[in-house]
C-alpha cells in the first residue's frame, strides 16, 4: 500500500520531484527502409534526455512509462526498451491509448518520487507513422522488430460507440469533434462565421510557434484564411474542419522526459536553473460513449480539471505565463481558454499544435512537456500542460514551475466527483423516431474529392430523446441550411423520416 503524504508537512529534498532532462528526435529518412522504428526513436530520445540533464541517470531508472504506439505493434515494448538501454527498472509500464496519457504518466511518476518509491523516473513516447505509411504504400518491408500480429490491437474509436454512430461514420475523432464545435459556438452566441474566424486565428497562432520550433514537422506559419479556406490542398474533411484544422499523425518523432528527486539532482551536480518542479495537477473523464453525455457545449471534466489547476496558482488562469492547450481540433482549446478566463488573444502553445508541430498520435504531450521545460528554463515562471484523449473524454492538467512548491504533491489527483456533480440528466438514445426533431449538433462529412458524402445531425425528438439522423448528399436544401455561415442550425426544427435502410433521416422545414 502506498504511503500517504501530509501536504502541509515540511518536504524532504529526496521527496521533491524535479524534471532534469528532456530529449526529442525527428526522423526524416531519405530512403523508406532507413527510417527508424519507434523503439529506436524512444532509445535515442532517452539518451538525449540524459545528455540534456548532464548526469548519468539512465542506469538508475526505477520507473519507466511508455506511451501507447499505434504506428507499430510490439510485444512487451517496455521490456524490449529496457533491454536496449541495459536497465532493469522496478516498474516498467506500457499504457493504453490516450492523448492525455503523457501528462498522467508525468504526474504519477512525480507522485512515486514524492512517496519515495523510486528516485529516477522516465516517461517517453514515439511514433513512426510517416515511414510505416510510406512503406505500406510502396510495398517496402521494413527492417524493424517484427510486427507483433498476435498482440491485440488496442481498443479505440468504434469499440466504445453505438452501432448507429459507426454506421453513420461519426465514431472517428474528425467526425465527432465537430459536434462540440457546433454546439459550443451556438452556446456562446457566435455565428458559424465568427466561430470559424476564432478557429483560424487560434490555429494561425499555433502554426507561428511551430514555425520557430526546431523539432516541428511542419515549420511554416499559416494565415487564418489559409487554414480555414477550403482548397484542393486543404480540403474539407468534416464540417467545419479543413485538413489544416485537424491533427497530422503522419510523422516520425520521439520524446522523453527524465525526472528525479531534488536531493539526487543536487548530488549529481545539476544546476538549479535547469530544474523544473511539478506543483500538482488533476484528472477527470467523460463516459467513453459520447452519446451518453448530457450535452456538447461544455465538458464537465475539462472544467473541473482546469479549475483545479487554477486553484494551484491562486485561482486565476492569467497566472500562467506558459500554456499548452491540447489542440487536436479547435473546439478543445477554445473551450479551455474560456474556462481559464483567457481572451481570444491567448498564447495557447509552447510547442506548435497537433496540426503543425505534428501529432505523433498519443504522445504529442510528451513533446509539449519538453517544450515547456525549455520555456521555463528560459524565464517563464508558471507553466500549464493540459492534455486530452478520446472524444473530449479523458482530461489531465499539470502545473510546472522553476520555483519549488510550498507543499508536497497531493496523492489523489482525481476531480471526478466535481465533474460528475455538474452532470445533467442524459436523454435516452433512440434509433426509431418520427415527427419533428430539433438539432442538438451536426456535421457534414466530405469525400476526398471534396464532394459531400452525407450530413449527420444529432437530434432531440419531440419527447426529448436523442437520435442520430442522416442528411443525404442529394438534399441540398438541408445541407445548405446546416452550412449557413451566418446563422447556426443548432436548435432548428425539421422532419424525421425513416429511410429504406432503416436509418433515420432529417429534413429541414
């Protein structure tokens, strides 16, 4: 059983966790077959983190966390990586899918150091999706560790969603997040045009930071108009998101963070101005099945997590002078900056965002932690790392600082009870309905040639049940209503009918 710590008691230096080293690698092979596999990227990132620390720490790692891979499948990657490094950590963990997981691992590693369970911890992640995709398309056999076909694919997406969501293709991030985009902007009183302008400006800010980050995949600043305007190279994917408004997973990247105790860092001769302290954080979740949530214009877990991290710095989000707001899709940082009480001119990233820096699937926030450490070493005082996973599902925030905390780390980081306290009644989900239905949210899904495939509306029926309904590509009048830039369709009414295949369809009155 873990020893609980009194957060008000004096803190011993060997129970104060500090980040001492960060390492990143970006791989752009000239030949497909020379691309490095994820395990090799992990090893290099960890060696760079050790070099960055200026101390010999890899051999003393007692806690090792590896972010879930999706570009290649390994059997027991935590064991394989340990063997590559020649280490035998007491705890070696390979985790499940989740974009928030790097922040959770950093937080939990810090708590283990605070409890005295280990003195050196490492968190790392890597992906080589660019090389893996090119190899598959070119028929190239990669000289990597053999793909572990007998290891089950991790559960994600469709595994947690209702059959109708899968049938209508609203079970992928790119087709689910638009439901939040439409619902939030309507709730905030924005026209779709105003919401698009906010998204474009925000994403342009992310791209500007990526253009100055040597570890970014796409080092170019884009204007708001370049991001939001559909073109042949920037096609619409799911309304209102274009290609430049969504995460780019086709990258080869690795990142690692090394952590130890303040006592050990000082004994190793690491300079005080290189140390970054972990003040604390918070976590909470939504139901995995997004159709069992009460609404889509806010996230109770996100609110609870962000309010908890604000409480750590005096209750004011403006206290943070370095921020990373998870950026898989614009609605996420737009929601977060409002909860933090920050204006539209927020500087939302130290890294560059999942579109422009690159989205190595679950491990973007490992890179964000590296960028945050550099930012704090260069003069920033308080940093916020906010990670998110699933479909606005899993949330974790972490506060970092150059200054030592006044209290020991709290061992219970969950604010789930606070999130659940705000949850409203959830409407029943139905697949059969008739009569009138009002729009709770919606999206329009596009084919690669830019043509509409179909629209999907999330409806409230006359008896307040929730349903998903299709809008066929030939119903141009209803599609025009949904994509009107000057008036939100959220709240508008129409007829629910049942198509020949048994799927509900919706027609605007």
